[in-house]
C-alpha cells in the first residue's frame, strides 16, 4: 500500500469509524462485528477500506493515524505513571508507525526473539490486548501524541496528564 499522507479522501464512513473504534479498544473482529450487528466479513471489509484510505495495512498504524487526524477522539488521560524501558517504547513507536515486529527488529538491529519478547511485555505493561489497543493505551498514557511524531521513540517515562 502507498505511504500514508496527511489527508483522507474520501473520509471514513460512520461504519468504518465504528469498526476502527472497536479495534482501537482491543476488541476482536468478531466482537466488533457483534457490537455493530454485522458479520465478521463486513468488519474485515471496513478495515480493508480504512487501510486503503489511510495508506496502511497495519491496524495499529490505522489507530494512530485516526487519532492524529481526528477521526477518533483521543482517549482521556489516566492518573498514574507508566515507565517503559527504551526497547518497549521503541516497539510502541514502531507499531504506531506501521511497522511489523520483524521490521522493528531489523531497524533496531536486534534479534527478532528479543523484540517479540519486548512486544509481549509492552502489551502487559499497558494492559493492552493487541497492538492496536497498545497504540490507544499509548495515546491515553501520553506515550504517543502529535508531538512525538510517528517514528520518534520519545521519552521512556510518561506521566498521564502531562504532554
């Protein structure tokens, strides 16, 4: 797919937004379909359309771009501190930027096994059920923001409520 740009044309439909919201909340395709009252294949079609409009096939990146462009409301901050090691923050930034774990490992020149372990630890640390949900939690915890940029790993410590 082409690289994401700064505009979406045409905009996301209400059904596409609802599907993306479900994915951003860590719901499976089946759970999202049930909530929407449609079939799994319909939700998959919505996600494919969203990917085409946003220029990415990675769900985590779709969620990040939707927050950056205002297609999803950024979740409100929480009132606790989250500390992430640099390696986990790099994984989060990479996922938000549309990279696979394999691409993150190659870019960081680290063994794939280690990066996969960091990704699992990241999900646990953020209380996330998927990469897309980790991006949502990253925005909620202010680990990701418009100021961090899509490929910037930023600070390794973030306090909710602070930019």
